[in-house]
């Protein structure tokens, strides 16, 4: 076991890195002067919240409010503060609610939730407008506002978790939540009972590890069903002593996916297995600055790509929090929150 990995101080270099990458307007790009996407920006804000960097984390959420489009969405990518990819991806938009609920779990600050609520509500209206009659949610709109006719297991699983967090926030503020709750139930039925609705117009994403563990991570599959799902493909995706592969037919270990799998394992009460997997990941820190690389191609013994994204650092922080309970946000992915408020 890596010494002191169960103490927040172990991750101080990752925390400082996210802070240093963050711009004065609150934006958190992948790396300094690199692109920003809303999902990873929120993930980085959540990492800062775990670190106790409340002000910086909230500046990231203010960036979201200040850059929200009239329809409640955000563009898929920004460069130097300007939209550089004009698609609008549904799971990117929905994740804002997950971030704000995470802030609430840590800070118990209802006033901040109230301040963020108009932006949350607008984002939820956008998401509901993307839901089909079958319950699945279109993955994106293109630059001409045309719906892209497909739905993705990982993306919709992430949206399901965001709807759960949104429902909790609506209930917390005494707002009408029934439409959110109904949409969440329809999405769950689609994900569990309508497999034909996913990857219907593109190649199956089954080879990606996220399609394997995201339904567990986001609360759709649990208990024995979840354990059977994990065990069924463990040998396809896990390289013992190294981590979780991004795709089952490539020798590429990725630190963010491995960290998310840690969360899914904890949710299944597989904490010992989760901690073992998590502690494999610290070998993928750059020895010069202690920052985590995106991934490692184990057959070539090379890091690839040569980048250390803020969102990878944040994913590690979220996994560490769930393992070692640094904050009261450590159970974010471990419970269904919608009916608890």
C-alpha cells in the first residue's frame, strides 16, 4: 500500500495543479491553455470541493452560470473562453446538477443551491427536451440544433445520476420535482429493459469499460446483479497490478476509468478490491511532480497521451474520498438521493 494515500495531504500536488490551471474567470481546462469541456470542468470543481477549496470550486460553478446558453445548455468544448465545438452533449449539461448536489453534501449550504437553482432548472429543461418516448435521452444536438439520433449507455447512466441529484435539489428547495422523478424512472426503464435504444445508429460501445461499470456507478444496477456484472468482465478489463483498461481490446490502462471503477466497487461493498485497485494507480504519477498521467500502454511501457488532465486528478480525489471519507460528500455515488430530501 502506498504510504499516506489515506490522507488528503498525499494528493496536495494534484489539488494545487487544478488550482493553478484554473483561470481567473473560474474555468478549469484539461491542462493549462488547453480545452475545457463542461463535464470535466464540473469534475474538477468536485475535486476541489473534496480538497476543501470551496471558493475555487464555486468559482467553477459560477463559470457555468455565466456561460449557460438560453436553452439551458453548454457547448461541448471551449478554448480560451470561446466555444470551439458547437455540439451540445446531454450528459455534459446534466452533470452540473451532480456537481451542485456534491457541493451541498459537503457544505450544507442551501443558499448556494438557491443561487444555482435557475441554472439547474434551465439545464433540466434542456435534458427533458432531449428524452425520447422510449425513455432514452439523445446524446447531443449538432451545431444546427439538430438532434443526433442515438443514445449512449455511459452518457445516459451519467444523466440518470444527475437526474437523481437534481430531484434531491428540487425537493430540498420545495420545488416541484415530479417531472424530474418521472423522467428518471423512464430513463432507468430504458437502460435496463430497452437495450435496442442504445448504440442504435453507431458501433456498439460494449468494448469500453465505462459501459461496463457506469450502470453500477450511477445507481442503475446493484446487489448481486451488480456483482455478476463486474465479475463477468473483470478479466477483460483489469490488468492485475496495473489498473482498468479503457477498452477491452487495447493495452491502455486509464487512471480516470480505474478511479471510477473504484467508486462502483465501493457501491457494491467490494471495498477491499476497490482499495487494491486504487493503490495500483499511484505508480502512474509522474515522479517529478506527483501528477497522474491520463494512461499507460502497458505492452509498450509508455505513458499515452502525454498529458496530465485536471479531470484525472479530480477522479482520483473523488475515489480517495469515497474510500477514506475525507468529506461528507464521500457517499455521493453510493446512495440514491432523490427520495431522501
